[in-house]
């Protein structure tokens, strides 16, 4: 037994730093997000570490085991609750293979075993060593994540000769992005019926050019749209390896808007992202952190509490409140010349709600609700398009998904839908993906 103690012996007494060892995994996990953000502040980081060391000192002074157990479990729930809850709600092989869930599961398990079986000295030592090793592994992983996301992407602004024959015009362009819109071909795999193609056929009969299976390199909204607004970054190695959580930086100074402004084309933002300083019409749809503290605690239970207080049941209401705004604008706005309007509809994305017109059927499957909401989206949008075209007869319109449906293994989430009004087939010759749409927009306006 003594030989085992020697093997696992460390030069410092880690048992005196249990408080730190439990919180540091969260700090290390969050560190890349902080370092890569606009809120990176070394003073704040050192202050947090200083506070943790102070708290660790006071934790060591607590002799009451029950109080220690209570504090430890509060720490686990507060800092790791957002990771552990999905684990218990969706116990499946798919989730079990995810390392972070396994780590958190064992963290809870070892917490229980340590405090109720701590008479076994060897076990308590192994538990502490496990936490120490976990922190080392997470530190290495976070360092790699940080290094893989700090590269600067050089964007080529030279004119692509393939697009010099585009029909250039002063007519404005409306870009409508449908969030998580599956290709009709893919949707037909879930529920084969003629209705899957009815929207497409209506558009074709009215002079639209339609791509029923339109490829998207990205399956995350923020990566898909940021790539599009930078004239397709999806083939860029550095962009591909960058985690989608850190892609909002590509909206700050997009190639598309910079070049359109050079052509004296104005940008109108009806989306959910701030782009080149243009505010979205719905700022809190994706509530990105607005300061250092919001960012640092964004993966804790505190985020849920703040969302409940600030956004009033955000998950259920954010979608249709934003969508309502967009439909009102589509049906009432007269678009002047030389404008590019970006309208983002959170449809047919969950939560599958639209006022009293559409409600989620709790007695049916998720796929059933998605396909029904997908059809509802088609009908609702088509009705608005009729009014929009009547009010803006010269308006060029692009409808595209950001990516396809992601919640069915039979469905390829890279295939979505594209429809183009006021463009020729020649202009669409090289528009082979969602991320190419930015090029189509840019080269369709003449200099003024």
C-alpha cells in the first residue's frame, strides 16, 4: 500500500486546494473565449484568480464536513450545471461519447464517493489527483483552442473576373435568410408528399430561378452568414478551424458591406447580428455577452437566471417576436434604389411557434413539428412576397437557408434551398453555395 502512495505522491498537498481544483476546470474552459473576445482584460483575470485563492484559503478553514459538502455541490451546480443537465435529459450513446459530459459526470460521482467514503485514504488521494490531472488536460486543450483561433484571415478583395459579366443595376436587393431551412429533397425523406415542392413550384411559375438543393459549407448560422458576408471564407483553412463561438468578429468589418459602401450602396439590417456597426432589429435574439462579467459567467447557471429575468422566457419568445417584426417590415416597406436589405427569419428553426397561427404539438414528434412548421414558413413567406413584390416591382430578391435541418440523422444538414428573383441564369452560373451569395450581391451593383 505504501508503494502506491509513493507513486501518486505530489510535491504539494493538493488536498488543501480542493476548492481551487473544482473551480479551475471552468476557468480554464472559459479562458479561450475571454482571451479571444473584445472584453479581454488581464486585470480582471488576475483579480478573479486572486479572489479564488482567497476563497480557497477560507474554504480550508472550514472544519464542518456537512458545510463543505454543501459548498462543493453548490460549486458544481453553479459552474457545471449547464453541462450536466443535458447529460441527464438525453442519456444516449451520442451524448455519452462527449468527453466534457463524461468529465462532469465523474466530477459529481467522485464528489459523492469522496465525502461518503473518505475513510479510505487512498481513494481520497486518487480523487484529488484526478482533479489535478483534469485541470492539466483542460489547460492543454484550452491552449490549443486559443492558438487555433487567433490566426488572422487575409481576405482577397480583388475583383473576380467570373462575375464581371453580371447584369449591374441600381435596383435594390433583398436578401431573406431562412434559419435551418431544409432542402425540399431532404424534407421529403422525413415525410414524402407533394407539398414538399409546392413552394418551389409556385416560385418557378412566377419567374424565379430555384435551387431545390442548395449547398451550405456551414451548419452553424453565425459561420454560414459571416462567411457569406466575406465573399465565402468557407474554403479558408484558418476560418474552418475557428470555433463558431468566436466568429462574430467577422461581422465587424465585412468585405461585402465595405465594397458596397464603396459603390455607394446603403445597407439595411433586419437581421439578428450587428454587421459593420449596423444594429440588428432584434438585439437579444442571440444574447452575446456585452461585457467581461457576462462573458466569464456565460456557461454557468447564472446565465439562465439572467435570461429569465432580462428576456422573460427567451427561448420561447425570441423567435416569433423577431419574426413578427420582419414580416411587418416585408409587407409595409418601400425599398428605395441602391439598397441591400438583409432580413433574417428564425424560421423554420425551433421553437416552432408563431403567435396563434402555429403552435407546437406536444403529442407529435420533433420531426413532425419541424416539417409542419417548414410548410407553414413557406405559406407565410409566400403571402408576404405577394405584397412585397406589388409594393416593390423592381426589387431583386434572394431567398436562401443558412443551412439545412440538423436534428435527423437521415437528413444532410448541408443542403438547404435557394430562390432568386430578378437575376439571370448566367449570373447564377458560379453561385454554387449559400456562401457564394455575397459575391452575387456585390457584383450586381454598378458604381455610382
